[in-house]
C-alpha cells in the first residue's frame, strides 16, 4: 500500500487516543510553505512503511524542500538498519528533501545529519522547552529522572542529486509504550509542550535556518557556525566511549572533538588519536 492509498485513520490500531489528535496538513502547509522559503510542499499521510523510502522514490521528480510526514511508520528505519516503531500519532516521523547543488561540494554533504541534529535540538529547545543533547553522530537524548535516554534519531540517505533526511522523535510515548527501556520521550522528560504541530513547525523552521547558513557558506562547517554549535550541544565529547566500528573492530577512549569532516576524534589509552567516520558509539562510565 502506498501512502496515497492509505485510508484516513489507517494504522492507528490499539494505540488510537483522543489525546493524540491528527496533524492538520492544511494549517502546517499554510504556515511553512511560503514563496521565498525553503519548504516547497508538505504532505501528511496516515501511515506508511518509511517516509525516507517514499520520499527517496520520488526525489527525482520533486523540488528541494519537499516534506513528507507520517502519523505512523510501520517499517521506520534508524541507523545500522535498526527498526523505528512507535504508536500512531505519538511522535514526529518525517523526511525532507535537500538538493544542495553545485554550490556545496558533495564531500561536505556528510554534515547534513549533524546539521539536522543541531537544528532539531534548537527547535525543541525553543518550541518545547526541552533540554535535548546530541549523541554522535545523530541521536537525540533527553533527561528522564537523571538518566540520558534516546528520544529521537536522524537518518540521511543519498539520492540522485540530493539527500533525503529523516527525523524520528518520540513525543508522547509513555513508559509502557517504549520499544526498549533505554528509550525516552518528550513527555517522560517533562517537556513544557508536547503538541506536535507547534513542535514540527519549530523544528522545520530551525532546519531551514541552519540549512540556509550552511548552504550560504558553501557547506563549510566552521564558517557557518555548524561545527561549533554541534560541539557545544554534543554530550559525547569529553566522555569515555566505545566505538563499535565496521568489520567488528572496537575502539575505546575519550571523545575529544568533531573534526572538519564531521568525524569523532577519539584519544585512546596510549594517547593515539583516531577519527571515526562510521560506527556505533556507546557512552561508558568514566574510569578512574
């Protein structure tokens, strides 16, 4: 079933709740799709497998700035092919299409998921009063009773001529609805606001602002202020970490910096430094 074929209310199932009203696509489009703005279209579907997959399939025919939002994803994907499943209307699950063009060298496109992290954290801070921090490279963490928990994630996928960037954010999930105990939500973090429409508007406006800065600087992370902003909001830096790298190799040490290519620089026990561009990073307890 394509998202266009999904009937209204499809996928709500046993989690349907009057406390989780549907998004108003018309109002969102009116607020966000403007003649001089980045966002060129905004579509809300009741349910789909993956907004990233759907938008990627249509990327060639769509202009930059297309936004696809799903009330529920049945086959949402995170990094390393992990699944992302949540009750209908319990969060924000959406993808956007960026086409930076020749003005931004493709080797700098790898900064887009980090840019999305900075923009999402800033948007949530303004829109929800939520203290959100980043875990390298693209997890969004919230504080739930003194414990860091993952409330969101970002997935970027290259398509012809651009990048589809997906964001998933748990908004009103309760403890009983969490997919794993280590997960969190804005509700559990006692955010001041959990109304999804103003939250989505705040995040998309923040994305537009940061993307404009980055694009105007030809993707230079230092000139655009992105590298500094990411480092300032990254909870991984200064922590004792383990990086599970492709091929089964592990690297343990202190996360010291994010370099000009967006890689995490780890200092090991023998004082060597290695820049990690891909892998899964685990925050470890400090060692004395």
